[in-house]
C-alpha cells in the first residue's frame, strides 16, 4: 500500500464517522425536541390542574362557611319556633319588648370549630385529615393528546 492509499482510507474513515455522527445527532435531536415539547405540555397541564385544585379548595371552603351560617340560622329558627310553640295562645294585650338584636355572626375560627365537631360525629363518611386527598375523589388522568 502506498502512502496515498493510506491517506485516502484515513480520510474516508473520518468522513464516514463524521457522517454517522451528523446523522445520529440529527435523529436524536429530533427525538429530544419532541420529548422536550411533550414534557413542556405535561408541565403546563400539571400547573393548570394545580390552579384548578386550589380554586376548588377555595370554593369548598367558602361553601362550608356558608353551610355553617345556614346551620346557625336554622338552629335559631328552630329555637324561635320552639319558643313560640311554648307560649300560650290567649295572652293579655300586653306590649312585649322588641326582640334583642341578632347576636354577632360567628367568626371564621368558631365556624371551623363547629364544622370540626360536626365532622367528628360523621367521621366514617368523610375523609380523615391525615389522608393526602383530604376529601377529594381520586384524580383521573386523561391520556395525553397526540402530538
């Protein structure tokens, strides 16, 4: 073998290796960019679900507060009806003083305590506080959209 043939073989090997590296780089680069787009899509979906979960928890908290207020209102109405039922029907024409002003509304802490006491009575029906889902149904994940 002459020196020229050796150089031609070496240049051919180098050209073949660089063509192989370029082809592999192009192929793996496409796959990597597709995978990166898919990961970005999943991260955006996860962030949206976290926001929706936070909003749902706020709504549940607001509804629980409203429910506590309604329970207090119903209890007051029951007491008032019981008092009216106990009063004799034939009363003398005596002026009764106006009823006192409604008691102040319960604070958020008092409402939370009342809800906690009420939830302890129905513990089997509700999720325990030590569970991760804290009363939410298990999440069902939809399959990813095809790219």
